C-alpha cells in the first residue's frame, strides 16, 4: 500500500441552496466527498487498482473524509483573520492550505504505512509527500472556492407561471430589497452585513441570519440605506455605531448587540471625511 499512498483529495464546500443550516451544509459536503471517494476507489489511481475493491474503498473514503476535516476550516479562518489582519484574501487562502496540508500529509503517510510496524519516512520523503499533497490541496480547494463564488453571484431564477396572470401594480418599495431574503422575525432595523466564508450574515436589532450572496450584491440591494462598507467583509449601518475603538493604526466600530466591525486602513480617511470618525 505504501507506493500508492500519496494522493489526498482536498476538501471544500459544495454548492447549496441559499442560507442552509450549517449542519445541513456539512452533510452535503460529506456526501459529495463520499461520492468522490467511491469514484477514486472505482478508478484505482496511483497503483491502487491492484488492491481489492473493499480495501480501495476504505482507503479513498478515509482520505476523502480526512481531507474534508483538514481543509474545510480554511474558509472560516480566512474570513476571521482577514477582518483582523487586513491582508489580501489570496494570501490567507494560501496560508490556510499550507497549514492544512501538514496534518493531511501525516494522514497520507499513516494510512500508506499500514499495517504495522510503521516505517518512519526520511526527511526527503516527508518533503516530497507534503508538496505533492499541497499541490492537490491548493488546486482542488481553489476550484471549489471559485465554483461556489460563481454560484453566489448567479441571479435567482423566478419560477414560470403555469397560466397568465394580470400585471402586478407598480408600487414604490418601502424597504430595501435585501429584506425580502430574510425571515420576517428579524425585522428591518439593519445593523451590519458580515461575510462568513462564502455566505453573508445579515445582522439586525433582533438577530441574524445567513444568506448565500456576495457583499457587493447585498449592498446593491440596500437601495441607498444610510451606511457604508468599512471593510471588505463588513458593511455597517451608520445609525448602528455606538462608539469607536482605536488601537494604534487599527480602528474598530462597536455596534448594537456588541458587534465589532474592523475598519480597513484605506477606509479610515474616507470615514473621517464623511464624519463617521
């Protein structure tokens, strides 16, 4: 088994309907990775086809699920670190892949070294395996990231009516279109918008909810509501700001419901000129 223990499919998020429950999203992700593991077991790449099918199935399913556990947290870490470090998003994704590949390389070696006694690889073997796993992890993670970003940007298709209906009367909207995506119990007192992985968390005075939407599309649906995007991951309603905190060059807005929104450094002079700071 040692000669075919180098491949490790990276895990990622799958396309899903708008605002699924996090637990439901995990089930969908694991189902997709199970399908990938079964397909790899059927194909038997990297010399694994010589092994019995049941052994190939255990091997590839194990790597698929382990890869999901290693690579899946990258998106959440990018969102949270990006808000605090104000670094380019691509650099955080790359850093996340570099870190996630360490435990994944250990898993690949451990599975390939079975059965005992385990034979500890050389330094050259470790490095070779690490970069092989990293290459696959980066490529697959980025592909899934781009696919989901594209899905979030896709316009929603309205269902066709079976029969013709009279034209609806033209009315003037009384609230931003964004609230049509939210449950009524959240109300319309908007506090902030926060990016979480590929989703957008909408904060109101009554709570919050997740929707599958890009920040710039959400801002466009606010229809001129008084507020501004203070960070690539945060839009803040002007009336929701309770106080401002400064820590050296870092500026943070303290909002209703004890929310804290970081301010990007290039936005500080803009907020000063408009009277926010």
